[in-house]
């Protein structure tokens, strides 16, 4: 297991900078008053393909040798990694094959296809996903870019925290959603060197709280098919992300689906940005644990903005 | 009639800078490909009270003498000017009275009250609005800050175009929605001096096209109670804004309510910002008149983001 380093993150930043956006940081007096904290929201939903995952994907795609690149890339993903890898592959002009649960939101499938990604559907469970992927990869020979358990991906995601610290001039804590742990791991990688006094806090849906239980138990616990509205956070930790979680994460907080929807609507209303339920988990946990955040400078990563606008969770109980 | 000058705009910028945000400029490869133009969106919906009108309101409020300020301010508005004037008055700690149509969106009324504004409701027509306002102003003695036909307000709105040109490094044209004409007038004021080669184009709902008809006829035509989904654009031109429209505007384009909703959803999906129907009229007119914009650097002002999230126009035909 190769653990990516701070220098890998710096190299990733140089590699991906021409292909990604330096996303803006937003704040809201209303949300600051509501929480008693000074909240800074890093809008990774404003990346062209709509999620931070373009950072890790671009780092993997643009790091391939020409010979590797000709065979393209392949992955499995609940959505945003698939879109972002397809997007990065399109920018380099190479093929991209993705295995995706048939239950993934239509908006995410549409985005993958718009960027030229070829989708093979699987059942919405980790086991089906991995079995289907093995077949696809054998058939295509594409370089496997895991959605998070890949040092290239983690180093790429770490570039976000570097920008975030530069843009805000320092933070007491950074809160990001945790699914497989790619963004959290990249954040730990960067901040443990750049700002070791800044706490890294993970936010997870109660209904897919395997990372929380892993953190408390001291070893990886994986669920096969959790169900939550935060559809970007269904996957379990793997060895590489577990390394960063157990070494550098200060705390993992959880929130219910109802609390996630409440936080999502607050962000749409007061920050006026369109983001997906997974990205609302950090604010939901801040609202639920006010004492942990009051008076602090808190960075929140809005991880993605690919949501089905025809099915908003606060309208007619969809 | 005092016509505000470029120097008034510069003074306004110095006055309001501590109280407003320099809003980011967003773009989308998808929307650029769709239109064949290079589109730059200035996100005035990201102002704390959710609209560009905080610029003109803050210029008026912070320009008052202490003696005037004690009596507060008063206005009539279909919504965003009311919120923004209340917000600016709250920042200075002075009273704000607003007359508002009873049909204005609940979200806009809530925002006014959150900022301490006192609402008196009127019928949704220009005549009822003006009659009700006369009574309120007599009772309170507040300084009348007209939503657009006020040199202080126009000078304040003009600060947006100044930032926009600095942020983009130059534009071939700027497209903004037109209701009463405050933003368009401020844009004309600034660009006629700062970038006289940049065209100013107004975008108007077909169902409230009084500015378009005025522009073609050569004199102000006012409708009493137009109805369109673009609820921020219901009011007519007045002498001061008509001066700028007839002198500096290159063209006025119109779009139907259905076209406005289509453009609104495209912006939510691809720019991932929450904005109100009025702010979608510029993109609707760009999509409708592609030949006028293809190959150009086009600035679009997203004027406001106060929308009722429970009643989105593309869901169940609300």
C-alpha cells in the first residue's frame, strides 16, 4: 500500500490546475448567526462536472503515460467520480468505462454520457458493483481509477484543502462528508502538514454510518447496501482511506436523513447554491452539535451539485 | 431631474464597498457550447440579502445625514429592493418602512421582516402601490428611496458593471433584465464612460414588455398590472431610467414565460446557482436570438436569488 505524500499533493496541484476551477468560498451572515460559528463554504459543486472528484480524476488521467492512456480508464462509482473521470478522460481524449448502480440518479447518468463515458449498470450493492467491474475491466483493459482508494485520487482531492486554506487565511476545523473517504483523506494529507492545528472532522449519514462505527471500533466495518438520501456516501472505507481516517480525523458526526434535508434547504436558500444531499451532511452535523463549533472558524466542503431538479426532497415528500 | 454621473458611481462604490460583497463571476462550458457565446454570469444573487439592489440601497442609506437617518427610509417595491433597503437600514441601525404587493412571494416578505423592515401591503398594481405609499410616507417621515428612479440608487447599481469589467477583463456586451430599469441605467452610466464599445442589452418578459414598447415608440409606455413569472420585473420605466434606456441601450429583447423557465432550469442545473425567474430572462433572450450573441464575450447579470423553494416553476406546473 503506497500512502500518498504532501509532495504528491503538490505535484497533483500542478498537474490538475489547467483542468479544474479554483472554486469560490461563500459565506452567509444568516447561517453564521444560526450556528454561532463563522462558516466558510468551499463550492466544489461549481467544478464544471459538478464535484470535487474532478481533482482526483484529473490527477489520475493526466498522470498516465501515453501508452497507458491509449487503453483509457475504467471505474465504478455511485455517480460523481464517474462523471468526473469521464470529464477528465474527455479532456485528454481517451476512453472511459464506468460501472454504476442502476438506481443512481438519472442526472448523474446523463452527465457521464454527456462526457462520453460508457456506462455498464450493476445492482446497488458493493458486491454486485465489484463483480460487474471485474468483467468490464477485463474486456476493456482500461486503467482502474478507484473512486477513492487510490493514492493518485487522494493526492488530487488534497488540492482542495490547500486552496481552501489560502482563500480563508486559516481555519480551526474543516468538515467534509465521508463515504469512501477520498475527500477526507486528501484533506488529512494536506492539513496534517500545511496546518496541523486545523482539525479534520467527517460528517456521515446515520443511515450509512459505517465510517463512524469503524472509527469507534478501530477497524473497518463495511455495510453492503446502506440506504440514505445522501446517495454519494454509500460506499465503505478501504485500507488507504482508513489509514488517514484513523490517523488524522478528530471526530466523525452523523445526521439523520431529515436533518440532512433541512440543512440542504438552508444552504439552497441562504447560500443560493444548488448542491446534492451528500453535501449537506456537514451543515446538518454542525446544527446538531452546536457546542463543538460555536465561536470557531469552520470550513465546510460542498462536495457536489449533481441533483435531480425534478425531485427535490422537500417537495411532496419525494 | 438630476442625472447621476460616473463620479457619483465612483463615490457610491467607495461608500458601499464595506457593506456589500464583490460577487463572483461564474461560467459553464455547457452553456457556452449551447449558445456559441462565451458567457460570464455575475452572481448578484450571492449578495447577503440576495440581490444587486443592496448596492443602490446601501448607497442611499449610507449617504444620509445623521439627522435624515434618524427618520429612517421608506419605499415601495415588488420585493428585492424592499429586502435590500431593509438590510442596509439594519446595518446602519435606522428604521425602514416598505409598501409591498400582497401577492409578492412569501420568501421576499420573510426576508424583509428578518431585516427589521415594516411591511404595509397594497394591491398588485402600480396605482395602488403609489397611493398606499403616500400614506405610509406621510405617517413615518422616512426618506423616500425609490426602487430605481433615484440617482443614488442608479449610481449604486452602476458599481456592479465596474466590478464585472474588472473581473472579466472586458466584454462585448452586458445583458441585464429590465423592469423599472435601475440596473440597466446603472450599467449604462458606468459602461458609457468605462467601456463605451461594450453594448448594453436589456432583457424583458414578453408579458411585461412595456420597456420594449417604450424603446420602439420613443416614449415611456406604462402598464398598470402586468403578469409574468418574472415577478421582479413588473414595474414601468420612469423619467430617469428612461433617460439611460433611450440614450445608451443598444437593444431590448423579450422572452416568453416558458422560455424564462427553461433558461432558469438550465442555470440551476449547469451553473448550480439558485436564482429567481427574473434573473433568467437574459439567458432566455440569448437562447432565442443566438445570432446576436454567437462568438461574443457576453456578460449576464444574475440579479437576484430570492425564490420560493417550495414552488419551483418546473415542478407540477406551479
